[in-house]
């Protein structure tokens, strides 16, 4: 079964989250409530919480501003924090989690949130007929294959209700997983897992999609139609105990207006004209230079890499894979291809994984500025000579991928005397080649962007043997890696055991280098920093997701 969730940072789980409050973060001096913010966004496809995903950046930003989750990811550290769920207890080796909900958490219609609403929400997310773009987030939960229509039901109620979500009493429920704990807390922090009231949705699903009701600091003032502004007003009965944000998550602006645009150039123009206070911009150097201090670059969970098919000669030699990685000056590639607006990647586990992230974990084999002498020495010590050889470099021919492939090829040629043949493909053929047999027969460009950040969401899909034929395009297979993943990392509860096991996994792939990490994606925002501050101080964006922290923005 495919695992899309990331590993949880288990500091809270290890103490069983007995109900001791994690103190909410205090805002910076001068952060005051009041005023009106206007935020330009990509035109949303949906603002129904269970229908949003990272590809709908505008809709997701509206929902995450308006709604709370059971668990929130700390925007500064990436650690899971109590929100609507005030505590939880992990049992059965991580496959059974019992949650206690806060009492007094109210939806925007005044109704008190309870465990039945949570079961309804998670079931709605997984249900085949609802067709959420991120239904697979619920795949680890027992009964997913039934509610998603992959398996026959022996009880009809499980066609519309997740069997693995059981209400214990009004304010407690348990989740039973078919897989080890992995990153289920990160999954519950996903914007699509925002609890919604069962009664309101069932009464009129279409009306709910136009004016969603959830439990958060802001509520919609009127139904939305595509093309209209979305106006949020402060919700007076918000519970105000979300431990991930300053001031309990209550927000600062009294009114937030989201204005949708068909393209980001129009958002930039609206910002330049002073019509909006913040906008999502094109991640281009000239845009950032024009905006100056108002340009804010946020790293996203996306990683771009060059894969090396480990069964194909000469990539079946570890020395060749390592040398090809060592020779690449990642910063130069980023400067040449992306105008400097990306972050170099010298590790696999991303910053959004919180304490599990180690900056430059693969530094000796993936140096940011390259090390051609070390690369040549690696080949020399292994008795390998690549000079005069011809190697293919495949890429899907869209966006900046041709320029990226050329930049990498030029560096390999200069370092080793290699002749690199650029092989462009259309996307459909490209993916089918990677999935099918025998797979890619040369080096290839690819990106990976999971729905949730964290170690497991990168390590298992990209390197696990079970993922060959899906996302493991390099076809890397290592018994020690698989054993550590299944028997140690996913079963660990103690925080130190979690850290040790996942870092051991990253050490394996850094040593073997089946793929070469190049860069991490960046989303560029424009914010009127003279008129708008962040209650967190410098951070205007969330470390785990790269999204704009609208509820932390205040009018100066």
C-alpha cells in the first residue's frame, strides 16, 4: 500500500500528550488586531476544505486561513502541535491513536464540534463519490479500500464511513491504521483534513461548497462564486487555543479579502498599483528585484533531482553515481536556470520535516558548489574513466527543463569529458517510460512534491523497493534500507529512536546516491512590508509548506 504521509516528529507522542498545554507563541511587539488585508491569490478551483490540495494554491490558502485542523504543524519548526485535538495517546505499536477533542470548539454556525463531525470529515475525504484530489491521504486508515471503492464491503455502512475511525464518546475518537504510525499526524494537519460539520454539509452540499463552515478564526460573509472576491470576517466564538500560532491562532486583521486572478503577472500588477497588500508572484529574478524588500521567497516541499537508473551501466557503479553528483555545482545551475530563485538541495529530507531535517546531510557527495577534484578522485580510486563516453540525459520538454538538462550536461562534460545526449520527451511518454519496463535507460530529470512534508514522504516513495514501478524511478533497492524503514523507523515511538532510524535511512541513500538532489522549489510572495507585519517577526511564510501565513499578518 502506498504511503503518502510523512513521518511525525514524536516528541508529543512519546509523552502520550497527557493534556498538558503547549504554550501558544507570543506575538512580536507591535502586533495589533484590526484593519483590513487584501490578498491576491491564484483563482481558486474550490474552497471546500476536503476538495483542496497544494496544486490549488489559492483555494488552499483561503481554507487554511479560515479553518483549523485537529493537529497543526508549527510554522517555524515543523513540529505537530495540538489544535482542535488537545491530546492523543498512541497504542498497538503506533497503529491505534486515541484523540481527545477540546470542548467548546465551535463551527461558524455556532454548533459545537464533536467526534462524529471528525469521523464524517475523514470519511468524506476518503469517499470515492466525493472524489477529493487528495483522498489517498486516508489510505493508511483501516477501511480505506472499502470506502474508496477498491474493495467490496461486508457492511454497507462502511461504504460511506471509514471503518478505522471510531467514535468513543462525544469528544474522543480513535483511528486504527493498517500501517505503522508513519506520518499520520502530518496527514491530519493537511488543509483537506479541516473538520466540517456533518449536519451542514448533508443539508445542502452545493451551498456548503460555496460558503464552507469550519472551526477557525475567520468566517465567510457571503456565498462565493468563481471570479468573486472571498471576504472573511473575524469569528467571535473562535476557541483561541491553537498552539501552533501566536495568540492561540486568533489572527490579527478584522477583515481579510482574497482576490482571485487568472495569472500571477496580474497579481504582480495589482500589488504594484497598491490594490492588494500581498500577492503570489512568478518566481523570477526580475520580479523579485523590482519588489525589493517586499519580495519574500519561501521554500516549498518540492525537490528537483537527476535520477540515475541503478541497474543500467555505468550507473550501476556507485562510484559513477557519486562522482556525477559531486561534479555538479548546484548553485550555478540555480543561478543559470532559475535566476537564483531556488534553494540548493544537499540532502533528501526537507526543512519542513522539522528536527529530522539535517542541512547538507549529503554534503560530501552533494556539495552545493560542486567539487570536481573530489569527483575525479572518486572515479580514479574506482578505476573508472568516463572521458569520451556518451550518456543520455532524459527530460520532459516543458518549462525550464531543457535549460536545466543542458546546464547539468555542460558541467559533466567539463568535469569528465563526457558527451551527454539530451533526450526530450512529452510528459505522458516520459512517465510511462519511467514506470514501465525496463524503465529509464539513462539519467533523467524529475521532481517530487508530496502532499505532506516529512522524512517518510521522501524516503519511502523515492527509495523503497515496494515503490519500484511507481515513484522509485531509479529502481534503487537495498535490503538494509527496507529493513530499517519497516522494522525501525515506522515502529519507533521514542523521539531519539525516530531521529536515529530516519537519519540512518538518509545516510544510506546519501552514500549510494541513486538520485542527485539539485534544488528545492521556491514560491515568491509580494508583501507590503511597510504596511503589513508578521506576528512571528521575520517569517511571513510557513516552513513546512511554504504557504503565506495570512492569519499571522497584521496591519501596521
